[in-house]
C-alpha cells in the first residue's frame, strides 16, 4: 500500500492525509478559484478538513484566501458545503457493542 502524503488544513492548521482533505485550487492566469474534488487540477492548491467548522473558519478568518494568495468568492463556500453533503454521509449513531 502506498504511503499517503500529509497536507495541512488552511483553516485549523491540523495535518492529515491528502485524500481525507478537500482541495481548493486557484487556477493559473487569473482563472478563478474552484473546488478540486480529484486533486489533480493545475494551479495553487489549498486543503480544508471536511467539516463545517473548518470551512466557516477558512472564510471568516481568511485562511483560504491567505493560502491561495488571492480573493476567494463567497459563492465558493456554498459549493464546498454542498460537496461535503454529497461526499460524507451522516455519521451513524455510535454504539458500543461491549457495553451490553
């Protein structure tokens, strides 16, 4: 099995595996800022934890804009939130089978 590269969240600065974070990329030649679900688009990338708290922090404190070194459109926040809903199903209720 391949070793997973480590990346840092632009909002909370925690480190995690590249494939468990969401990539946002600034396209070259002033092409704008877009969500990159494949992680393969060309351009300057920033990673975010797949949580609403990190997303809110990234836009509120400007961590995403600072990492990408450009202004980030507010409409992108809604697009990323929608992506979180489609990618991550709701977590099942935790039950401990040993507590029975």
